[in-house]
């Protein structure tokens, strides 16, 4: 029997001129065959399969309409009653790609007859049975084809055979991991040729990494509703197997790929789509599927409501629904996001507190980039007429939010996965970190700690960054191994974050610090710092492909001092790194590693000739930090000081020479010449180095005295400090008067340095006592008054004050009420010395020996002076002398 012309269009092709014979067939041709014994191939019946099935009988229009009506799922009882009288037996042959209907068995077996009807299996989207009826539904058809077997078991047998054949025919068109049999089964909750199945946990983990990698917390976006989550925790991922949508998508992808190939290729999008930078492309492709680079296919997110997620995955994207949720800034199209946090702005929580978004395949093709804050209204038409396939709305560049991708053909996007997730606030993430640390859960810590470190580096809220950093530091036992493991992450971004986070932790817990004067201070730690456990991983990262990772690794090793001694050989090799910043960081780090880095002196000496100014500066600084171990490089430093054209290099060389001690004496003439250099920073560095050389640089005293009149306050301060280090020397006799004049300097730090230096000059400073008492003790700066009082205490111990003694005693008595604690302590100590001198007249000079022309303060004497200073912790009660010679708050008579 013929089917209706409407069915002919989608069921197959009826051979022209064929007519259905009117001869009656046996009442039950299939009854004698019994159950099939054909073998199974891959769990399916082998082909070809042949057998008798009933088809609608008759050639009249009424019979045809009744047959189709009876096969419709909503047919009523009357239709089933009429159907019994409208069926006739026909012989069917099932092959790999078609189902053929013959008038008789002989015509099929002899291969001479033409089939009455041919059904293409690739057009079938549902195969089901209802009793003894076999029902085939074809795509884009409103009704299904019903074939009737003699019994229910035979109908099931045909069901397996047809479904297997259809599955094999469709499997070539679909991804290999799709369950085509499940897609062909009838499911009232899903559309035809659609199946949804949860993915394994390994795929969920990959999706979680993709979501975490593409999450950026931003506050400046009008589409955000509610709080900004710091993480999206994936709870479930469902793979969408939509046959019809996939076939349309595959066809469009091939068309765009051919267009691009014919046009000579495409220009890659810059910067890259964030989801394409996850790393480990083989792992991502194995879990989610391969992408087609020829058509610029990418994984992108689409956020919407749960109902829309189900509707899109069951059917496809509908352009007439575009803009119903939030708007269409770039015209009507499918809006996609490379950032999961952007897609989350459009998602809504369901009753269980979960949100849903779609992870889609998207063919971008040639992309039209638009970075305007207010894009043109005809952007969609410009995209179509300009030979582009999609638009990238770069709101990141325009207003600092996100990039959006818009496809104007729904067939360019395929909803591949449904991602159900939970929004996580800051408190929840911190709680998860603490729980992982308490449980010693290494797997969770390895995932969450690097993510937390990225938030601490990138979150827009400064307070959030501070709290995240504080949490990582407080959980260092758990965090350091996790960050060390993250140093091997395939993503450059995560390796950088891990290395910089370890550098921050190392700076806080390390044993090496730089003082204000440029010298190093090495702290003695009670135990090995926790960050030291990451030294092997950091050392390995010194050979990383990314310069930022190498630099951050060096910065993390730098403060560890002796704990990073095993990293010295790799660091030395990095002095030849191709990146200037890395070489500079390596030089500075080697200078802080102490005795372990002595072997690096030859390599550092060679680096003084580096073409980069920053590297030469860092190398000179490092040689200075290594101290006397850098003696072989002294003349090289002198050469840099004299001949280098870079200011910073000369300054660093001058400082370094001062830290070499006696080994720098050959460079003393060069340092002295630098005291009159046109550059103020060079003059300052040269004077500062004189302080380190102490009495060895006394020959430069006259030049330093001249520097006390330098227009730069930094030079004057350094010169005053250096003169105080010379002690009582014949070349410093003129320094006392110059330092006394320096008490009138306009800069408080210079006045303070002059006062401190006068206290170190011994008897040579006695002529300046009156100025110290009358000018220095009434200075407006607390620091200056404290320095003057300390200098006077040192000078009082020398005796020989003469008539200035009463003046000092009077001024010190007034200073007992000074609001600066240090001044009051010094005044009390001075007055106590006067009292002791009255009780013990022979004890005139205190602990200091008689000062001769070559006298200089020794370290032992300085310790004694400090001890005497510390013994007097409390001022003398009141400060004003009482009438009748009553002592000042004490009982000892004067």
C-alpha cells in the first residue's frame, strides 16, 4: 500500500510505476519462521535481516488517512478497531543504511524486483514498539510509520535489529561516546533522538578546573544580581546527546571551515579565549571532546534559567527568544561567555539552591572584534555582510568587565553539557581550606590552595585579598606543599601565582632582610621555615619556559638564605638567562644567600659587564652584600664606579666598595673623587661608603667636611655620619667645628647625624659642648634632642668640661621634664654621673680611658657605655632643685 505523498517526502523513495499487487498473501507468512536464530554482532543482530511485516492495506485516500491517523500516538479506540482491517503482509529487508519493502519474498531474494518503499535509516530519530507494532519516526515528520509483526516477541526482535542498524548508520555522524541506542529509545521527558546522561567524576573534575580557570570576580557589571561568589562548585555535569542539533551544528561547522580554508585561513583571536588556555589539551579533549581548530571552535558558557537549559538541550537555541532574559546589546543572537563568572550572572538558583549553565561548543570562524562602550545597532548586519561569522564584544577593554561572543546562527552553537553548580561565598571557601588543613586532605588542598592564591592576587577587593593572603600564611603547613605542587601545573598563570605566593610567604618568614642603609640583616630562626620545603620545586622552576615563573621562583628563594643553598648552582646558570628581569633577580638573590653563594663571585664579576643596566646594578649590589668574599671583584667595582655611564650602576658600585672593608682601599681615591661628582646620588653613595670604611677612609676627611655644605641633604647626612666613624684622628680635627655648625642645618636628619658624630669624636668635640647644650637640647625634633643628649653623656664621661659643666647640668635638669622618653633617660644618666663624680672625685672619666691624640672608641667600651646607659631606667623623681641644697629627688648630698 502506498503511504501518503506527505510521508513519501521523509520516509524514503517509492519507485515510479510500482503498484501494490492485489493478490492475497498467505494469512500468516511469518508464522512458520519462528524466532530468529541469526547471530549477534557487537550485541546486535547481524544484517541483512529479512521477514514479513504488515503494512497499511488499500490504495484509497481514506485508507491512507486512517492508517496514519491510527499510528498517531493520540489515536483513539476507534482507530485501533479500523486498523485491523487495513493491514496487509509485505516482505521487508533491513540493511546497514535502509529498510526496503517488497511485494513478495521471491522478489527480494532474487534481487530482481524493485522495492515498493525504501526508508533511509539516517533519517530515523525514534524506534519503539507498542505491542506487536514497530513504530519508526523520522526527523521533521509529524507522524510515524507503523509496521506490524505477528507477535510481540517478533516485534521486539525487529526493534533490536532496526535500532542496531539505525545506530550504526547514525554512529558515524555522532561522537563515538554517544549512546545512540538510548537516543533512539522513547522517553516522554525528552525530545526524539535526545539522550542525557551524567558524566563520570573524572569529567566533572575537568569541568571544575575549566570553571575555576575562567572565573574572574568583578564588581563593575550591571548584570550581576546578589553577591559575587568567589567560586562556583560543580555538583553535576550532564552530557547532552541531541542528534538533530548535532547534525545541524556539524553541517554548519563544515561549511564555515570550508569558507575559511577557501579564503586563505583565519587570524587567531588575541588574546586567546580563556577556556583555550586551561592547559593539558589532551586531557580536556579526552574528557570533553576534540575541537576543530580550522573553524575556530571553542568551549564557551551560556547562563540562563533551569527551564531554558532544559528547553535548549532538548531542542536548540531559538533566535526568537534572544534578549528575553537580559537584553541584546549586540543584536539578536546566541550570547556566550568565555568566563564562567559572566555566565553565572544570568543563572538563577532553583529550589535546591543549585544553578545551571550550558557548556557549549561554538564555531566562531572569522570574528569581528568590537571594543566600543556603546556598539552600533547594525553590528549584526555588518558581521554578515563583512564576511564574519561571529562578534566578540570586548567589554573587558571597553568598561573593564568581560568579553562576550555572539553567534547570529543558532546552528553555530551546540549545547554539549549541562553544568549544575553551587555558588560559594568567601566564608565557605575559607572554611573548606581550613577543613582540608585539619583533615590533612592533600587532594583537596592541591586544588583549593592554588585557587585561593589566585584570588589573593587578582580579587578586586583589597580586603578580600588581604584575608585570603592571611589565610594562606596561617595554614602554611598545608599551603606550601600544595603551592609547590602547583609549580608543575601546565597553566602558566597558575605557576606564576604559586611562585609569587611562595615569594610573599618567604619574605615574611625568611632569615634575610635588607636594612635601611643597604646592609643585610640575618635573623636566627628557631626552626626551619615552612617555605624551605618548596626549595626543590622552586629550583626546578628556574628552568621554566615562562620568564615570569622563573623570576618569581628566584624571588621566593632570595629571602631563605642558607636554606636555599642547594639552589646556588642553578641560580648561577640563570645569570645567563635570556630575560633581563630574571638575570637581575638572580644577581640580587645570590647576594643574599651568604656563604653558600661565595662560589658565585666569579660569575657575578662577569655579570658586571652585562649589557643591561639593571643587571649590572643588581650585580654590584650583590657583590656588596657578599662582603669580603667579593674581594676579587674590588677592582671591577672600581672600574664600574669610574667608567660606567649609568647612574644606578655607579651608585651600587660605590655602596659595594664600602661593604668590602679593607679590600676596598685601592678604590678609596675613586670614592674620594666621587664626593665631588655632579650627580647627587653618586656623592651620597660615596659618602655612605666612607662610613663603612671608618678610620681607613680618614684621608678623605677634608672632602667630607666640604660635603657638609652640599646642597643635597642626603649627601650632608652621609658625610656627617662618615666623619663620626673616623674617631679621634688628626685628619678629623677640622671636622668637629664643621659638625658643630651642622647643628644649625635645616634638615633634622643632618642635625641628628652631626650630634651623634660629635659624641664619637671624643675630646676633639669638647669645643662644641656649649652649642650642643644651648642649641641641640632645644631642637624642635625629638630625634635630634635625643642624639644631642646621648652625645653629651659620652662627652661628660671624658671630663674636662670646665666652665661648661654648670651649663650642661642646668640644661640637663630642664630636660628631665622633656616629653621625649629618650631625652629624659639621657638627662638622668648625665646628672647621675655628676652626682657620682661628687661622691668619688677620683672617678672622673667613668669607664673610658684617658683620651689621647690617637684615641678611638672600641667595641668593648661601647658595650660598657650601653650598659651604663641601660642601668639608669628611671628619671630622678622631680627635676627642679629645691632650696637649701636639697638633692633633686634623691638623698645623696651634692
